[in-house]
């Protein structure tokens, strides 16, 4: 994946900050986690000041910022018929009519999207308000930390999946966010969609689980599995891994396994003490070697 709104040479001491409206999570180079709950993105500055002090961040480190889904927009478009070196200039015009704000206010990047071999090539285009980028630059400068890169949560979290010729599905949910389905092959995102109808899953108690709920969720997952093989002509999904911030994640996996053929299991992240902490995943992913191109 080629997406990175900011990229410098990698440092030995990388730290990461994952920014959402409800929480700021910082991971230091030793993979220790620090976090503060927020009421809005306006609290980023004060929260970052506090967590930087706790994590002892400074000039000997470079930071990767991971943006939560609320802070960027993503569109899939036909790849412009121009030379590769001209793509970055041509891509913004493919989404111009889809935006409610001027192109000049946005930072725009893209990564390749697998498509039906009979159809034209596709790109996933990601745009972030320049004011957000400027805010992050200002935060880093205040604490004499160099920015190594800026990227997005849905591309960061897949770095915990194994490299495989087969397709793997990650079902993950950020804190206070929608349930998201991401299909990955050879470390590349092939397909993703939000399952808003099931976004209560992370907050549900076991007593609320019903067969109808899991039958409906399984059906949506199966539809995506079928689309990957039948329409995109990619290898079938061999495994489904869950990263849902719920203490009932094991039960959720068992319920889904009853309806689906691919193996369903929890995503293994030894640094997390419990499945309830899966919302911290992007911060730890930001420390992984493959998080930036």
C-alpha cells in the first residue's frame, strides 16, 4: 500500500499516536501504551502534552500518527488514464464532485484497489483536511519530535495479519466506531466495508446475543467472502480474525464459526492484556515495520 501523507527515513526509536474523537492512544518505542479519554478532537493538544510526558517522548524519537476514521474520507474511483508519475496530480480531480469542501483544503493520497479483471483498474483515494495535518505537525514541533509518517487506522491494523497468498478477513471495531470488515492478501487491503447495522456488537452483553443476530452478521460476512472470490477473482478467504473490543470476543468467534467455513479466531496480539483492549490496536500497529511504505 502506497498511502502515507508524510514519510521520512525510519528512526530506530519509533513511537506512535492514534487519534480519535473519544480517545488518544500513545505507544512508545518499548511498546508501552498510554491513553486518555477525550470529549472531542479539540482536546488533542492537552492530551498529547500529558501522554508525551508520561511516555518520555522527545527529540531522539520519530512519531507515526494514525488517524481514526472520523478524520478522513475514502473513495474508490477508476484509475486515471495517465502516466504513473502524473497520478498524484490527476487523482484529486476524480473525487472533486464527491466532496463538500474545496480540493485546496485537502491533503490527498491513494493506494491500489483490486478489481474485477474484466473491469478497469481502481484506486482507493483518501483525503484529510490540511488543517488536521498542520495540527499534527504543530503538536510534534512543540515537543521536538520528528514526524516519520501519517496514515490511517484501517491500513494500520492489518499489519498484524500474516503475509499469505490466501485472503484473510479482519473484523475489527474502533472505540465508539462502526464494525469494519477488511480483507487482506499478501499484506495488501483487497476490500473493506463498514457493517454499521452491527456496530453495537462491541458493547453488547452476552445475555443480548441472539441466534438471529449472529445469523444476520454471518450472512453479511458470507456475502463479502463470495464477492472476493466470484467478482474480484481472488483466492477464497481462508481465515477470519476478530479484533472487537469486547470481553465476549471468544463467544462471538464461537457463534460465527457455527455458520461460516473459514476458521474464525481472535487476532493474536500478545501485547494486549485482554480482548477489551483491541481498540488500542492501531497505536501498536504504528510501531510495526510495514505500517508505512
